[in-house]
């Protein structure tokens, strides 16, 4: 049997609530966006896809080994933006400034360790961001862009103290995330 899984950095309730307030301002645009539920907002380090349950123990060992190499660090959420570009948004995100280098190093260590047990390397590399919404159609896009530009973004700091392996269960109401394992940084 397999489970759908990913590795991520969790956010505090306080930061999730601040992001919810941003989403509420952007929702006023009436744009066709699938907003990420506040409790599901996180920073993905690696999406694993469907994983055989027997591989979970190996993944936990990799996370534990990596966590022993890194000290807790501060991450700063800096501004709101969109992929592929703001004028044609498909994914609305919050960028990371401070802490980007540490996240990149952890990502590379994850890639190395996971590749050894059969996971493919990420073709696109790593971009430190937090997805808060996915644009589904051009409906009211210009109004959405105006609201993104007008957001008075309050910088947010987060102390990163652990890397989490999550199980993702897809449901008609959206995904449900469950922590399977947490590896604490030094």
C-alpha cells in the first residue's frame, strides 16, 4: 500500500492567521482562485508523491540525519507574488528572504538522500516560497492583480526548528494533511 506524502516546514498558527487575513483581502477581488486552507499552508521542501509504506522508515532516517546537521534558523516571509509572473498568475505565493540559503542547503541534502533510495531529483530546482492560492481562470484577474499590488505586507519571522514528513489525503473538500514524523533541528 502507498501513501501520498511530502516534506515541509510547518508554520505557526499566528503566521497562518496573518496569511488568512491577506487571503481575505484578495478574495474581495472575486477572482477564480482556489485558496489554500490556512491550516494547510506550509513551505514544501519536497513533494514525494505516492510512497510505498515500507519506504517511510528510510525517509524518516534521512530526515533525522539531515536534522542533526542543521541548527534552528530564522526564516522571513517578505512579500506576495505569483508564478510564472505577476501579470499572468497561476500560483499566488509569499516569498522567503532570510533563511533562503539554509532552506536551499536542506533541500539539496534531501535530494541527495532521497535519490539514493529511489526518488527522482527535482527538475525545476528549489524556489523558497509558500503557496497561498492557485488561479483557476482569468475571471477578475485584473482586480486580483490590483489587490496584490496594494497589499500592505507585514514581514513575518518564523523560527524553523523542525522538518516534517506529511501524509496528504485527497478528499472532495480538499487535501487533509497529517504529520507522520518530525525531525528536530539542533
